C-alpha cells in the first residue's frame, strides 16, 4: 500500500482538529518538530523494532520533543506509535500542509521539466495557474531529463502532461490500438 494512502487518515484527523480550533499554524509547527525527530535513523530503528513496546517509543519521542507538542500532539504520537506509523510522519506533514494551504485558499503545484526553469518563468507559470484555478498557487519545481522536453504540472490530484515523453507515450498507445 502506498505510504500516502496510509498517512492520509492521520493528516485528515489533524486537519479536522486544526480546523475546529483554527490552529493550523500551531499544528504545522508541532508536525515540523515531530518530523525532525521521526527523521532520525535511530528513532526510526527504535519505532520499527518489534521488541520495543509502543508506549516506550512514544515516551522517547515525547521526551525528545520536550513538551513542544502539547497534549494533542502527544496523543498523536501515541496513536502513531501504537499503529507503527511514525515512519509516515513526512507524508502526514506533506498532506497536512496541503490541507492547510487549501484552507487558506492556496494550492500547491509541482512543475517537472526537462531543464531548469528560471525564477521568472516559474512565476509566470504560477500566475497562469492562478488564473486557471482561481486560487493562489505555491509552485515548486524539479528537473527530470527523461522528459526529453516540455513540462508536467501537478496541482492537487490533477496532472497536466505536456512533455515529449508523455506525447510519445500517447502516440505509442494510439499506434497499438
């Protein structure tokens, strides 16, 4: 099962808590702290060790965080620990931040190109996407030389593939039909 699928219920539960108390930013900070702790290799090894009790794992995480997570954050740590889901914290953070951005009227867009885009090109593309979606766009980019040329844009669940590789793939499917 994909990690994002496993992380989604936790991110949505935290999102509901944040929405109820209008505490999006505090939750964002708590999750960032938790992500930093959960990313440690020794912490991951401890969390995944079947010989270590889940309550002990939660206790170690909370002692490292030093009370910065609050009671609700501590509850989340206990639930994640009991279900052996601490390694999913990066995905939970990512999904939560997407929920937070949507709540704030923003969308995250990831742009993948064969060659690096300049800051001006990325800003121009983001402006066009803002017009298309009617919301503020937070654009990030990555480079994938396998695209050959063109661009692949992912906004939420929508993917727009205008790459040479994508076009060749479509042509291949058409020719085989």
